[in-house]
């Protein structure tokens, strides 16, 4: 079941990564304007949060070795964070959003670096999931996940969020 969760994370990540890359303008070097916002609305409607059966793993958590159980919980927390950011973004950049188009464009411009960091965070999480899955299939007794890049990117995102809220300066 753990391998299934990691496979799901790995398979669903490209769509989420692409969405945040589009928001940042780095994917296909998009420049957002009032005229191109409907394209973004379409992406917002199509991009769905991760749907990963972590609840099934939790039902059997006592059957896992302690380190693997902790690893699964870390993945679940990271997925929860990514889903929260994705849900916020898809609601903000939808045709049903209460924000006016000028506000949306300002947000896209002001938070390019944050959306780029989120896209990179999703990519790093996906790589970590794939590496962990590979170790499981190789029958490794001790699963080792290097969380340093994922954690570092998460801290960068937190700083960018604080800065966006006016709670932290450069």
C-alpha cells in the first residue's frame, strides 16, 4: 500500500507542477494578461489536488517499521501542504473567483517566485517519492529519504508567504 501511495504521488505530480509553473510564467514562458486569463481559468478547473490513499496506510501503520511509518507521515504532510496551496490557487484563479482580473494579474506578478518555488517543491517531493518507491521495490530493509532539498524548498516557500503577507522583509 505504501508503494501505491508513492506511485500515485509520483504520477500525479507533473500536472500540479505544471500548474504552478504556469502561474509563475516559467512554463511555456506565459505572460498573463486580461486576454489570457481565461486560459488560466481552464487550467484551474482541470488541475485537481493529489488523491492519494494515505488513509489505507494509516489503517495498517502498526505493521510498518517505525522509520517507514515516519516517512509515510512526512509524505502525507507534504501532500497536505501542496493540496492546500493548490486549492487556494485554483480558487483564486478561477472564473468564479471574487477577485477582479486586475487583482489576479497583480497577484500573478507579485508572487511569481513563490509559484516557481511551489512548482519546484512538487518536483522534489515527486523525486523523493520515486526514490523511496524504488528502495521498497529493491527490498531495502532501511529506507532512506533525503528530505533536505524538500525541507529547504518548504522553508523558502514559508518565507515567501510571510513576505507576501507583509510579515517579513528581504
